C-alpha cells in the first residue's frame, strides 16, 4: 500500500513540475521569443484572418478540459501550429478568445496544458 502512495505522489509531483493540467488563467504570459517559429507564424495568420492550412482551423474550441477561463460557447477558436515531421496536424495549437481575438493560449501537448500568450506576442 505504501509503495502505491509513494508512486502516486511521484506522479503528481512530476505532473506539477511539467505544468500538466495547469490552468492557463493563473500562468505567467509567454512572449513571442518563447514560442516555436511556427506558433509565431500561426499568430500572424490569426491576426490577418488567414489563410489557414486546415479546415479545422478557426473552429470552435469547447474548453472541455476546463483549463481556460470559463466563457460562453463560441468564444474560443482553435488553430493548428505546424509540427515539423508530423504526418498529421500534430499536438500543437493556439486557442484564441474573442471576436476579434483579444487573448491567446498555446498548447504543445494537445490540450493537456496551456500557456497564456502575451497579447503582443508575435507582432
């Protein structure tokens, strides 16, 4: 029994250290210099209104994970951030909030965690 508790504690500590499941509303904003080049390019395309490479880009993000601040359905939109070498869309996304977008969040682990982006990032 003790070994199970010890392993559970280690897993929780590891998840916290990696920011897994971190609520983005409490995270420090990330500036453009901390983003992959592809994410900066995606931000620029979002601000320009496109063009986007995937049909899913600009689709409603429902925030089922409840890691972003609670907002009305349709407030959040998701966009693919290219992942070099990936045979599909990969795990990286930018989620924008508002119309026009006024806040942005980045995930590189397919919605398990988010980082709030500085509103000036990628400009």
